[in-house]
C-alpha cells in the first residue's frame, strides 16, 4: 500500500485521468474531491461491498433458476 501525506487543496494523480483532491479537513474527517471519467465507477467502500453482495445474490438466484429449468427440460 502506498501511503501519502497531503494537505488541504493538495491532490494526488492516479494515471492520466483520475485526480483525488483534499477539499477540507475537519476533526477526524477528510473531504475528498474525485475527478474521474464517467466510465470509472467511484463509490464509498461500504456501498461498493453492498453492490457486490447484491450482484452475487442475484447471480445465485439466476443460477438456481437455470438449474431448475434444466432439470425440467431433462425430465
């Protein structure tokens, strides 16, 4: 893991298209601004994990449905 120290209004650059800027610091919270192409999904980690969980659940339900349909077609 790369660890960087930045001050308010400083930024880091990720590749050519993504910039993360420190907009403010209040107590133990840091406000970030992220400039990225629309094709790049940017989520808070807990939201990203929930999306992944929901996708996995949907995939499991689809897989179960396909197995049931395959069983019906064979019988």
